């Protein structure tokens, strides 16, 4: 009984993947263009995947330096008290519903700065998404640095290295597998995140059918368009979902491989 | 020099996060009142109160937790106490780990395809509840298995020595010992369900009438906040709604970490 339940749960991964592929089947041949403009009947899944990778990449560029900075502060400089408080704060941030961040970002940044520039919207999206994945980078980064033997630090300092030299030449390179894992997991969270991009990326892009197609990630396209989609449009959305599923699973698998030394 | 730079980064993060939460609570809490919480919604939620929204939240989140706990704990118990150490069990573990990495919007898409269209439940409380339960499964399984793992082996051996069957050992010896850890995991899942909007947007619909049955559409708090934002509603109303949501999530989170801290002592 317990075993059947467990196996059923594990089979869910396959079930979800097969369901998406099944739903996507009417559109299998028509989906490979670099153009996603439903109003024109163009359903190029690579355009959405490109949007996802671009948005997540921007978020990583924001979160990586800040997150590793916080991780270094936690492991190298913060006393136990500050360490505890900062970790707790990161936990609260990690538990913050993303719709709250997206909603405030929309009111204070996107709307406040006007509606003209798609580039500006994109930068705002990078920043908000970076904030969302910051706890992942910082906490996993800190635990990677903490896992290093204390002798590394002490040895480097004893040899006359400054703190910065020890960090830069020894600690960061030694912890690179763990830091890479943290980056991958954060990237995986960023490509899967929906609410922030749904609120900050252009919602009315279908009306821009004849201009440049706006950047649109898979997640917000699914959330926005599924309710009104029919036929090949819906199939294409499921196809994009299948690709996103594959990407997330791949990212997780690589990250786990780096987790086991 | 380095110390100064890193301290500045840490302070920046503290400022942004503290500012975010402070802003929501300071600007939002004054707008939270009895009538906001208890009266019916009017004009797409731009006026009136949150009663239908809170009802849907309680039903969907509560239902998801009721569904996920028995299934999740069964799987956790099997993995931790019954599963033989073998390669295929390792594969099963890996698949469940993989489930944890699937984005919530894809759970929403799957729930839409299977429950709403396939089983004909439409956009409804029932669909959203089942979808959230699937989304929470890996979390409940992993925290449950972890809680059972930390129970010392003496308890297992002692119970077996007294002639208890394997199930009796689990039921009367291990579950009570692991209870705080299990409850912490369920609370974390509860917090996640409260804040989830992507999966809910695809499965619950968006009605603001007071729900009468599980097959009615509904709009829980997080999804409502999204709708208010894209409607460009009165900012004070958005703040108040965000404050209710953040307040609930914080209460759940603080309870979980308080329990977790007690556990470590």
C-alpha cells in the first residue's frame, strides 16, 4: 500500500511529461520558428525559450555578485548573532510570495517609470527576479564556503595572505563546485518563476503584432494565454511547457551531480 | 576594505528586504479592517471586502493540505522505513527529488489539462486543490522522510524488541517522535500554498461570488492580489490585500521556524 503510493508519486514526473507531449501533438511540426505572435498565428516555441533564458540570465547577473557577497559576509565576517539574523531574513525573503514582489515592482517601478521602454521593463524584471533568487544563491553559497576545511583559511592567513587574497585565490576556487550548483539551482528557479514576469513583462504584446515581438518567457505566456487559447495555440503552449519541463529537470540533474563530490 | 564592501552588500540586502516587508505592513495594515475581511466583494474586487477571496483561500489551501498530508506521509514512511536499499529505490528517490524542481506553473498546466479538461471539473476549487496538492507532494515527502531519519534507531529497535510489528513501531513509536519535524514540514507547505498564484491562476478561475460548492470558480488571496494589480486598482486596496497575504505567510513561517528551533534543543 505505502509502496504503491510512493511509486505513484514518482511516476508523476513521467505522467506530467507525457501529458504535455500528448497535448502538444497537433502542433509538433509547426513550432520551430523564432517568432511568437499568437495574433498572427505564429507559434515559435524557441522564441519563448529564448525569452525564458534571457530573463533568467539577467536575474543571475544581478543575484550572483550580491548573493556571493552575502555568502562571503556570512562565512568570513559576520559574528554568530548577525549570522543568525541575516539567515533568518534570507529565509523570510525566500518565503515571500513572488506575486507580492511582482505587484510592488509593478506599482513602484514599471508603472512609475512609464510605459514606453521595453528595455527598461526588462531591466526591472532582472532586478526583481534577482531579488527572488538571491536567498538561493546566498544560502547555498554560504554552505558551500562553510564546508571548506578551516585549515584552508588558517593556512593562507599564516602564509601571509590578506583576507582578500585568501578569498580570491583559495576559498572561491576551492568552493567552485558548490557555487556552481547554487547558480544552477537559482537559474532553475528563475526560468520557472511566473508571477514577476507576468506582471512586469508586456502583457498586451499580442496587440503589437506588427512591431517587434516583445520578450516573452514560457511561464508568463502559459499563465496569460492558456485560458483563451484554442487549437494549435493551446498545443503550442503545451509544447513550450514540455520544453520548460525538460530544461528544469536537466538543470536539477546537473546540479545534483555537482552536489555529490 | 573587503570587509567594508561585504558589509555594505549585506546592509543593502537587509535594507531592501526589511524595506519591502516594512512597506507592505506599514502601508497595508491601516487598511485592514473587519469590514474588509468580512464583507462581499463588489466591482471586481475594487470595492467591498475579501470574504469570497478568504473563503476560497481557506477551502483551496486547506483542501490541498488535507489531500497532501496522508499521501505524502505514506510515501515518506515507505521511503524511510520500508524501502529496501536497492538501485531502483534510489531511482524512485531521484524522481521525487526531480518533482521538487518542477516550476509551479507547470503543475498548474498539468492540473488544467488533467483535472479541469480531462476529468471535466472545469476551473474550480476542486481542481485548484488537487493541483496544489500535487505541487506540495515532494516538499511534504522530503521533510517527512527527513523527520523520520532523525529519529534514533534505539526507538525502532526497542519497539521491535517488545514484539511490535513494523507498522506498530511506525505508528506508536516513530510518528510521535518525528511529529514536530513533520508538522514543521507541513507548515512550510502551507506557507507555500498560501503564496502560490501561478498554479492557481490556471486552475481556479477568477470568480468573486461567494462560492457555494467545490465546483464553483474561486480566487484565493495571492491570485486576487495579481488581479487587483493588473486592474490598476486603488493602491491602498492593493497594499491592504498584500498586507493580509504577507501577514498570513509570516505567521505560518514564524510558527514553523519556532517549532524547528524547539526541535533542535
